[in-house]
């Protein structure tokens, strides 16, 4: 079972080796004249200048940078001898450096963004650890420390759950992919875990306890035992117009929010070591993922192999197969099958379903442009619980063309298929 990975590649230097796949030589993994779809989409994202923080891209811009860093780092690790890999590594450094001015003040800059801000933390840790540029290294470390401190400063509801953003008492599934891997990585990295909360074993334990606690709170308040799926989020005060009067849960299962949570479980499992004191945190996360994976396998659309935008209303008028959530589920299922996180009886089904989903995405949503790049369609815009959270709201949000929230997730799913 794969956990910590060590490598001398520059992608690993950015801290992304924690999530990377075993490397193979060259990028023509399938012996085709064209590059692998993961590489091709990576080149296309870079050609559009996406994943570089500008401050002009709204509250989700840090998340766009984070998911881009994650996907490009995984490509560089998978294809270390690829012709594009040096450019990918350089681009990763540019992306990581671009977020520094926006996250270096924990009490203002970092907290002015949703929890998605934490998605950039792993690349900052790597840049701080190994950059040859002393100024860049110092600035990246400052930003990584500020992101970690922002978790402690983040407002919480009466249950101890982290607010996703500025909405009082509301916690979203969305933030967990950004929170859990970074929280875990930072706590277990000996060069970092003492920076904010003291260099002690207790500090590491407290951070990992809280990481699991946040996953638990969302699970306990949004999980539906009938479907095996989780609603978008919950209001601890149960006063939101959409809140269940017992659990506080929102009424619908939004695909991409559940996709973030699914990836959070799988990616955090990969970071946690299989032995030693920290391995105890694996059990509850592994149990959640196995239950959720079973629900996802049941929820896949039989006709297309994808997953619905509103997953608890399959086939309802106005509903549609959404490309970012589908890519995230394909990635999580394929990766967990590969790394042994699923029961033996579910492995073949997960591989079959995940591979079929990636092929459907390629056929239905990947667009071959005249200039030789790839574009990506079918990714819904941000859906917020700062809304009515009705079915009509979710299916009425616009579809974004070339959203990296979809195309980067597609890269991750494609890398798994290319194994």
C-alpha cells in the first residue's frame, strides 16, 4: 500500500510526491502517436495560463490554483522523462509562488478566502523546502505557515466545525479536500509542524485529531444511510432556510461537493503512514471511504457511466451528468482500487466504473481545438449554500467552459486510467 513517496524530481520538491503515482519512463504510456490525455490536458491548461493566482478571479481562484498544482504535479511524477515535464515543473513553481502574496497574512489575506485556500498549501510546503531561491523559499514558508495558522483562526460553530466561509455556522463538504491533506501533510512534516503550534508530539496529535473531527462532523450531519451519500453541508444552528430541523443538513447531494470530500478521504489516506502513531487515524477515514464508495457505485448512471449534478434526483427533468464531479469520483475509485483501500469484492467494479467514466468524459466533454489543445466542457459553476439550496437552484447554475475545476480533475482520473 502506497503512502509516503520519495523522489528526486522537481515535482516532488513541490511537495506533490505525497499524492503522486509511481513513475514510468516517457509520456507515450499507451504507445500512441498522441500524448496521453493527462499530458495533453496539462499542456492545454498551461497554454491558457490557468492556475496562476492573479487576485482577479474571485473567491475560488485559490482553489483553481490548488487543483491545478495537484494535477500538474501528478503528471510530472507519472511521466518524469516526458518532453513537457520540465515546463510543468516550472509552471508549478510559478503557480505556487503566485499565491504567496494572497496567503501570507493569516489574519487577513488567508481568512478572506473560503477554506479552499488551503488547497495551495502542499505546493507551498514543497517550494519552501527545496527552492534554490532563498527569497522564494522564505516567502513560501511564510505563506504555508499562515495557511496553517488560518485553520486555528477560522471561525467555528458551537460543535467545533469549521465555517466554510463567512456564513455563520455553515460547514460544507467542499472544503475538506483543501483542509485534510494539507492539515495532515503539515502536521507530519518535521520541518513544519512546529512552526505554528509548537514543536511537539502533542501538537501533531491535536492537528490530526481535529482533521478527523472535521471529517466526522460533516459525515455525522450530512450522511444519508439509505443512499450512502452525503448532502452538500449543514447548518449547526439549524436556522438556514434549507436546514433539516434535526441534523441541520442541506436537502440535496451536489455532485462536486461530494467529489471534493471523496478525494479528501482517498488523498489523506495516502499521506497517513501505515505504521507509527499517526496510522491510527487511517481506520475511521478508510471506513468512511468504503461506505461512500459503495454509495457512489450504486449512484452511477447506468446509461452514461457518469454521475448526476444533483445525485439524489437522478433522471429528473433538468438534471444532467456533470463533468467535474464525474472526474473526481472516477479518480477516487480508481486510485483507491489501485492502492488497496477497497474491499476485494469491490475492486473490479470500481476499476470498471472508473474507467468507463473517464472514457465517457473523454468522448462527451473533451473538445479537440483547432490549435491542437484540448478544451473541457460540462463543469458547473460554483454552487453555494448561500442560496435556496433547492433542486432548481443547483440545476440552474451556469456551465463553465474550460473550468480547471473540471479539467484538472479529468487529468487525475486520466492518470489513473493510464496506469
